[in-house]
C-alpha cells in the first residue's frame, strides 16, 4: 500500500478538502444516503449534532422505491476537525450507505 492510500492519508486528504471548501467557524453541508427507516433517521440526526447543537437544516428525499433516503444537512461547526468528525460519525452508522 502506498503512503497516499493509507487511512491516515485519506483522513488528511478529507481534512484538506473541507478546509479548502469551507470557512470555520461556520456552516458545513453534507449529504447522507441511508436506509429509509425511523431508527436510521434518528441516528443521522443525533450524529449531526455539533458543539453548536442540532443541525441548522435537514431535508430528506426518498428514493423512487422508498428503500433509501437522501438526507441533506447543514450544521454549524467550530473547525474543520469538527466537520470531519461529523462525517466520520455518519459513516460509522448502521444503515448509512454513503456520506458526501
């Protein structure tokens, strides 16, 4: 495995991307594709909480078949590290397919 393919390199690249696209403290937007059920919805909203509190905005749209849902969230983050932490919490949730 090359140095640029390690989990540490992936985390570093993600942090650099977040820092390049957002100013902190400030609002951070992300999309989460997940199963369409109440338990997953609650988990996504809980994982989106930051030091500033609950998400500022949350929109969701079910897939055509209704099995999955796209959650679009806007959260207030104090730093790029906090935004990266929100993304990591989302990826770790059962029922979450991907985080964009």
